[in-house]
């Protein structure tokens, strides 16, 4: 008999009832050190006082009016994002998946309005993840996500990760954009080297096509910059954002230049809940914290500390680990054991990690994790590895 909750998840036997900072409390009272942060969502940890304050104040005033009217909180958050990034304009969504849908529409509409309706193809890369909507799974193209869900949305060209020759050969008169994650998350914490990101930007400029960055997982301070592409010194035309921007509240956005967004006029896109007062009030509080240079400097310092300790962990367990990879507080342990086995073994040590492709276990702690918590995290990971 099917469960009342559609059984599309393979859930761990854990039920968390409260959280504070980097810690989650299970129904039986056990306290787990959270190195997953809701898959990079709880960027400021659990129950951050500034976020609780913003949400509570807004909840007592107004929850929803719809985008038929002006929403002051939405305008405030859009202004903060425009001031802090390359973008000239922002559309608010509820998730990264919805952000992907708009990014695809925006790129195609741009060329349609330029009198080039044939330019619909978007180049993507193996190992990518852009959500689970029809456009998202078609963009990623992996059998795991697409099998049984045909016919797939056409117009995506899938290329091997890091194959420069294939990329150059793939661009033609039907290409409208290249879409890429600066750091692949689900794909196994695979950063795109700065030189490659610069090369992609140059290629887009050379061929007059748009650059779409998916920073749903790697954005909002996760890599030690507000957005990961800043390390390469480039800017995209369109960028997908979600996860950390709401600090745990469902919130996403598409950021774009005025040029790239020129086709999106009144009536071309919409959302019932996107940019609602509750989400945007929390998003404003998140932005006020993560745009502080001192906060980002601390993320970088703590990232170096964690990576240093992880190198020692790997040296201590050569039968379990191969290497550590990633950037900032978006790190992956390349394993010689099944990632799912490591994650499950971690539950016995009361530590939360997240599996990924390419035999990688993801470490995505809250950006607010303390030095003492980093030391405790590595100790728990050490015990987990020893148990295997």
C-alpha cells in the first residue's frame, strides 16, 4: 500500500524537531552536527536570530498579496541584489527549479525578439543538475533523471565536462546560450577552474550568445565570495539563485542584465508566490549578513581551517578517502567506499553529510559554523571513517 507521502525519497530514519546554529535535535533527544545545511539551504544555520526576527515581524504584518500589487519587501531585496551584483533586474521565484525555467525562457525570448527565433539551443555539461522540472531534467540530460519522463523538452546540447574542443565545435547558428554551474554540486563538488569560466565568457562574447550561470548551490557566500563566479573576475548575463538566499525559507531568483532580460515584458512570465512579503523579508536579512566583507572573510578563514583538517583526515584513512575537493565551505570527500554508506555510518556518530555523484560525500556546513564545531565535525567524520 502506498504511503500518504508519495514515496519518491529514500529517507534516513531520522526525525528532527528543532535546530540551533550548526546543530539539529532528533525526536529522541540526540544532537547532530549538521554538515549538510539542508543541502546548502540553511546558509546561516538553524533559527538564526536575525532571520527569526525578520520572519516573525513580517508574519505579524502581512503574508501575501500577489504580484498584482507593489511589494515593498520584494523591491528592497531586488535593490540589494542589484547593488551587490552584476544584475540590473531580478525576478523572484520559490526554488532553483523555477529559476531554471525562467532562465531558459529568458534566453530564448531574447533571440526571438532579436529576429532570430531559430536560436534556441542551450549548451550544458555532463554531471550538471538544474532541478527536476521538464526543462531542468532536459538540461541535465542524465538517464537517471530523464528515464521514463519523455518526450523531453528539446533544445539542449549536452557536452562532456571539460572538453574544450567539443564545446567550440558545438556552437552554431542555433545556439542561444551556455548554461553551467561554477561548482557542480550534485555532480560531485566539481569546481570549474577560473580560467575555464573566463574562457566560457570569452566564447559567449565571441559568438554573441548568453552566459547563464546556475549558482543555486554555490552562491550566497558558499564559496567565500557572494557568488562563485566573482573568483574568476567575470559576470554572466543571467544567473539562477535559490537555496541560501532564503536561509531556509523557500526563495529563489533570476538575476539578469538589462540586455539579457529585454524580451521579458509584462505578461511573459509570472508567479503566484514568487517574491512574497515573507520570503523577501527573510531574504533581505540574509543579504544584510552575507554581503558584509568581514562575514565573507570569516567564511574563507573557516574554509581553510576545515580543508586543512580534512587533509589530515584523508591521510589517516587511505582506505576510505581519496581526496578533498571544492572551494569555500562547499567541499567534497572523494571516497573509496559508497557515499551512501559513509553518510549512513555518520548517523551513528551524529553527524550529517550529503551524498553526491562521482563517489563524493558533500560537506556543506552553515557558513556560521565555529572553529570548535569544525574540530568536532572532523572528529565525528574520523570516527565515521574508522567504523568503515
